[in-house]
C-alpha cells in the first residue's frame, strides 16, 4: 500500500541521515604532507562537504587519480605496492589492474572503461614510459618507449587519443622542458601540442574531447591555459604570481578545478569559472598538508558518505514511491 511504501522510504531516510547526498558533483582529490609523495583520497561534493572516499578509508596513494566515463570506477596508484587499482564506487569491489613489481602511477580510463593507460618504470632504461593494459585480459604494451620521461597520460573521453607530458624536449644548452604530446593507444600518430620551447604539461580533456586545459610557464610561472587541440584559440584562465597547475574540467564544461600555492598555501584546490570570474578557493588544508590531483567525476549524481575520518558508505539514488 501507499502508506507502507512511505514508511519504507522514511526508514531509508533515517538510515542515511548521517550521510551527505551530493546532487551536483563529486570532486576526488588527494591530501598528504607537503614534504611527502603519498596521500589519501577524499571527495568534495556540491554542498562543500569533504569526506573520505567510499570504501577506501585511509589507503595511501601516490600520483593522480582518475574516473571511468560512467563514474562507476576510480583508479589510483596504491603506495604500499606501487600498483594501479580500480574500485567500483557502487559495489566497493577493489581490483589490482597492473600487478607488477615496477612503480606504476597516473592511470586514465579509455572511453569504454575496458582499458587504462598509466605511467611505469618497468623498462630497464630507468625512464618512465606510457603503458596500456586491458582490465579483463591483462594484456599490456609500452606505447612510448622513449629514453626520457613520459608521464601523466589522459585518455580522450570521446576517441582513441591520449594526452601526456614529456621531458623529451630541451634546448641547445641541455635545459629540459615539459611538453604536451598526443599519441594513439597503439603508440602511433605522436603529435606535439604545446608550442616549441614552451614549458607546459598536465594536460587534460574537456568533456566533449574538443579542447584541452594545461599549465604553461610561458609567462614565468605556471598558469592554467585552455586551447583547441591544434593550439589555437588560447585562453588564459589564471594569472597569478603563485603556481597554478593540475587542472580538471567539470562535467558541464563550465569550470576548471586546479591546485594553487597562492595565499601561502602548500597546495589548495580552486575553481575557476570559464566566464572569467575570480577563482574561488574550495579547500583549505591544515598546516603542513597539501591538496592535489583534483579529478571531477565525469557524471553528475548523488553520493552518500559519512563524515571525515569515517569509512564512507555507498552511492545511492532515492526515488519517491509511485
């Protein structure tokens, strides 16, 4: 009966009353000591609530984190064994995606979620390369294989193109600069996207896969820039004496999350509206800590989690009975 359905719904609401439902967005990010490489994963929702990540608690991670395009999987590098793991945020199932003694980091999902690309030190030359692996079969291939560091890959949300930051370019005096490249999952069609001689990196895709956001040191310090894939139609999103980097595009394409050291912070997360408004600080880490690697969940949806310091519970959607 209708009364029983209403009572059942009220019971469910009481059961989750200690949780916060985020109906706008979920932004994953890492928090850790400013002098250490390992961090813990947290989530900030549209209400401003910051919580530990569902099912992970205080697992230590290193490098950047990444969502699958359907928002169901999160990938990260676990500090204890330097492998890439995925966790299903619906079921809590955690899987080792790489299982290799080499140091693996910075994963990114293919559009269909069947593969990931990541950075690894598993070759004998001592340089980071980009690898892809199939999450079902485990088939893995080196797609850059270059005697310099290729890092921070980001798979396009719409096609088979992968952005990455490379240290393969320098000037005649041996000064190494970061450059932005794209490459196919087969290791073909290598293309330089940043300007020659420009120190730029940490490129990420817009939700429609048509533009990129990245940091550039063209003006002396790191500022956030967006441009078309061919480098045209550049827009400078931030301009500050402090370094701004690690951009992430919101699902609706209107906002860039980034990390900044402005205001004396070791690393706080800011939102910059692409309408040109002043960036808004959205996290304020305690002394000695820094926030980094922000990653918007690609889809909007509610997130039910407990308070900071407690194990998060589950993702859920509440629907009124008919």
